[in-house]
């Protein structure tokens, strides 16, 4: 059977009490996410359409007044990491603890008087599967500290804080989508986010009401090939915009694409630049197409658009890999409505839109195809559009 709920979470309050010897002031949760469509668009000021997963990072937290942060994750070995405010230097290591420490640093940099905290974390978001376990960690930390120190940060401000922590403190050049999804998604909806100005709209996405299931297939691989690929795609996009004389690829409307591609070829642009431009403009358009279909209640018709998105990522952006292509091919062959890789690629996860009653058969077909190809069995679960970050108690 395909799992439709997140695995049971370890109670962070119990972990907290055992570690620190007293009860936490509160418990907060922030979800991982999958992106339905709109890939490699966020650093082009474009559109994305993520939904929150039922899988969450949870934090039990109490404030401190002595300038010390103590963090513990139930999910990684190594015990409690203790840091003093004076040791908060960007890109200075600290392993996984750099994510929550980076949030503390970003809040202090923004002038918020956060004098420390004791934190115990537990998470059901798979790590490194392209499902944003890192953003979940950042957003849950930001929300807990905002509540405990009465900072009254909006959901978007929590996301911006998390992104700043990841970009500037941890040193990962991610866009804003992951943190916005974790902070701002709502149950039963996908989040239409304009990454240029962070305006957002909740788009109804009640799969169960339509008799549909959205499977997430975690390939459990992450190819080293992906190292540096993000930066190269990013500079190809910037080069395309520069040659076209526009601030960002977002500023190229879809009906101007053919003329723009011809102009780039005339200007002697590298083939990779031309392909990246075609992907980004195409995926921005696919976000709009899928939103129109969801709002019209024609959710099934999104399937072929997902397939088209996959082809674009595979052939134009060239960020797919054999395992992701196999998920898409095997799922479609087994009767899925559509499928595509999601996230940065070179491994990670794929999405499969499928009729509810065929979800298990499609999941089995994908698992069988993986076994046949000699790959590790994939992790498969249903992505039920879930709430964003919140206080639990
Ligand atoms: P993704 O966000 O797609 O899961 P990333 O590479 O961006 O992948 O983030 C994964 C990293 O986030 C992990 O290597 C770890 O440092 C940190 N992380 C995520 N979840 C946890 C957790 N539960 N406990 C400790 N660290 C975590
Ligand atoms: Mg991440």
C-alpha cells in the first residue's frame, strides 16, 4: 500500500525534557514540500507552484537569556551542539547545526533581540531527497523564535529569514521557494508564488475530491554530477537575459519565445544558453497552464503538462538522470496521468499524478522497474497538500 500519511513523528517535547531536564515552552512544526511545476524558475524571478507535505520538522523550544543556543537533532548522531552568540560567524562549519544557528544569526543581524534558546528537533522529512528538509528546519526554528521573543514575523518574513540563513550562514545558494512553501502553504492547496515580489495565491488542489493521488517517488540517489550544475544553469540563464537585453528571463513572455530563440542564435549564443531560456520560459508558462486547469477543476489534464515539464528538464535543462527518467517512463506505462522529476534533479524525487484506484499498481510498477534495472528500491508515498508552519502546543 502507498503511504498517505507521514510516518509517526517522535515527540520533540519528550526528547527536550530528557535532554534539558525541564519542559519546553512550546512545540512548533514546519513541513517539507514538493514542487508541482516551475523548476529552475525561482532564480529567474519566475513562478513556482509547491505544496506542503504531511512530513514535518518539529521543534520543542525554550528561550535563554545568556546568549547561548543549544540545539539537538533526534535524527543525526552527535548530541547537543552548543554555540555562543559571539561564535556566530557565517560559513564557519557547525555541520547540520548551521541551519538553526543560521536562523538565530539572521534574526540577530536583522536587529531582533534573540538572546538564545534550547532546541530539540525531530523530523519526518526525508533528507537530501529534494523535499526541503533544510527549509523545514529553518522555518520551524524561525517561527519558534519569533513566537518566543514576540517578534511577530509574517510567514514571508520567516521564509526570508530561513533563506538568508541558508544562503549567507550555511553557504548554500538556494532560491526562496522552499522556505516560502514551508512557511506559507495551506491544507488542500498548492501555492502560486511569484518569486519576483513574493506575492502569492492559494490554488485549490484537493486531490481526494477528484479521486486522484499525487505520488512522490524518492529515487534515493543523488549523483555527484549535480555538483556545480546549479551554478552553471544559473549563469546560462543570466547570459540569456543579458543577450536579450532584459533584466531576468521572467521578463520574456511566452509568445515572444520563438523570436527570442532566433535572436539568441543570431547573436551566437551557446546552445546551452538557448536551451536554458527555452526551459525557463516554458516552465513559467506551464505554471500558468496548470493553475488554470486546477482552478477549472480539470485536474487530470495537468498530467500531460507534467510530462512536458519532465521532457524540458531532461532534454533542455539536462538535469534529469536515468533513475528519474525510469520513474516517469514506468509510471506512464503503468497508466499514470503524468509524471516529472521535481527539485534540482540528478537524483532526488519525482512526482506522479495518478487515479486513486491505480496508485498502488503504479507504485508497484515503478518499484519493479527499479528492481529490474538493479537500482535500490525507491521510497514512495502520497503527497497530500498539507498546512504550512504552525505552533502545535
Ligand atoms: P533537502 O533540503 O532537499 O532535504 P539539503 O541538502 O538542502 O536537502 O538539506 C539537507 C541537510 O539539512 C542535511 O544534510 C542536514 O544537514 C540538514 N537536516 C535536514 N533535516 C535534519 C534533521 N532532522 N536533523 C538534522 N539536520 C537536518
Ligand atoms: Mg534544502
